[in-house]
């Protein structure tokens, strides 16, 4: 669940969904949750610190960058749909946008 939902913000939009998709992609690629914790307090603490990929995993710089942009704590800084579609992990540099 995106931080803005936990914080009970009155309005949140598609950027919360981008967060959710980012957590799913991370779990598929890494084989573990993006925010591994045992209780709600730990989860809130992890959200506060911000997303940090597991350094022991072997992931391409492109997927790390995309995930960091999708899992940015601030919705205003989070990548949008157009940015995801144009991202090098999704669309190789040789393909037109």
C-alpha cells in the first residue's frame, strides 16, 4: 500500500497504483517483498526511510532505476505512466517513443 494511503491523505490518484505495481514488479524480480517487515510499525518505518533495493540481489541498473522511481515515497516525485512507458527497462533505446 502506498504511503499516501497509509497517511490517510484525502485524495490520492494513479500514483498510488504505480507504487503498487512497483512492489509487485520488485517481488517478481527479487523473489522477496520490497518492504519486508513483521508488523505495521516496521512497515511505516520502512516507508519513512524510503525504498532501498536489496544490495545482495543482481538486478540491472535499468530495473533498479525504474523501481526506485516507482517506489518514490512522494507521489509528486513518482514516475508517471508516460515515464514508465518511455523508461529504458520497458522500451529499449533503439525503439522510438
